[in-house]
């Protein structure tokens, strides 16, 4: 059974309540053991919305790249990050919200309403907002933000993989796959690993790590 594609229902509902400039916001990178968490904020041009926008996780890499290029040409886009140090200091939820706040603040146009993927809103937003559970599968603005954030973060992880070969980051984007966990045991912890995450913490403190 095919899932319904994201549409503009949430955006239109916000417009009906008086909003005129609506941004979708999503983040990528909560689950990986390393690298930043990356957020994007996107304000779509209603007259130039690229065809095929959907949840970034459900799209092929080639389609994400094409949509990324199209969105960068047609939409207002801002990307921001929270660092590994901030993730370890704040925890991943608060670091994700910080990245979202930074992405919204970086938009050239100031939105008067924000649609945020998830069930909790960041605490420091400049306007009214709505949290949308599984928003990247429901709202075109959030889905567009998910594509931008994933492409940017994946590119970061490919670059980091060249600096630290052997962990497979160009393939796993830092997620705890078998090859990544095995590399942690064999090669050790890099400066890009999140020390507050259990598999990394366990290695640093010599607790046993199960890689299967």
C-alpha cells in the first residue's frame, strides 16, 4: 500500500489562521554515533514547488540530490548544525532543537509560522509554530527541509570519512551499523564521535561492546 504523499494541508491551515510566511523545519542525525546533528528550514515558493518531494528517508540518493538542487534554486533555505560537543553537553534532543532554532534564524525571510517535524517544539522560536508528528511524510515544507538536511549531513559524513577511513561513514553516515561498531572496537574513538552515546561511552570506559 502506497503512503499518501506530503501536501500543503498544514501550510494552508496555517494560512487560514492568518500566517503569510510559513517555514518547514526538520533535522537529520539524532541516531548516529558521530558527526553533527543538522537542521534545515525551508520556505517554499508556492508557484515553483519541485515535483517528487517526499520524506527524505524514502527517496533514493539520486532523487534527493536532484530535489536538493531544485530546492536551492526555488525556495528560501537555511541549514544549521549542533556540534558533537553540544550534543554531549546538552543531550541530543536539546542539540537538535538548537540546530532547528539556528536554521530558522538563518532564513533570509522571517517566517510568521513554523511547521516542525516531531512531537515537541524547540523552546526559542521567533514566531508561532506547530509540531507535526511524522511531518516529513505529511507536510511538503517539512519534507523539503528533510531533504536539504539529509543531503548536507550526508556530504559532511563523506568528507569526514576521507579524514577517518575505516568506519564506513560514507555508507552509514555515522549510524551504529555492524561495520561502524566493529571499527570502533578495532580503530578506536575519533574526535567526531559522541562520547555521551552508549557504544562510544562503553569503549572509552572499557565496558564490553556487543557488535551484533
